[in-house]
C-alpha cells in the first residue's frame, strides 16, 4: 500500500512527550501517532453508531416540534397551588435554593 506523508506542527513539549510515549510503547513516532489516531477514530465511529438511533429520534422530534404552534404564555394565576409548588421545586433544583436573583424574572 502506498504511504502518504502528513506534516504536523506542535510545540516542543508535546513533541517530546509523544517521543517518550512512542519509545515506551516500542514504536517509532509515526507508528505511535497512526495507532493513536486510528484508535481515536474507531472510538468516535463506535460512539456515533451507538447514538445514531437516538440522534434520529431527536432529529425527528425536533422537526415535529418545529411545526407545532407556539404555546400560550402561562401566568401564575393559571396554575393550581400544587403546580406552583412543583414549579418552585423544579426551579430550586435548577438554580439552587440560595440563588433567587438568578431566576428568570428577577433582577440580577
């Protein structure tokens, strides 16, 4: 198989670390970098394959949601007391109990 040369630039600290790791692995720098890149590509491809189905489901849901009409604004008076408590609990989970100024509608 024909070989193709690829040139890379990196700072001297990284170059030295790569040389040291290659030597410990018993490889020359070129073989070490090819091995590392090939392993990284395999991991990325495996992750992409693993999540391909869920990515398709998310894309379909986003496309469907984009076609929906906007929801009407809900004001505090539209909620039951239980719903208000649930919203307050959810906001506390998101923003923390000690951060009331960070909540929407409050001055920072």
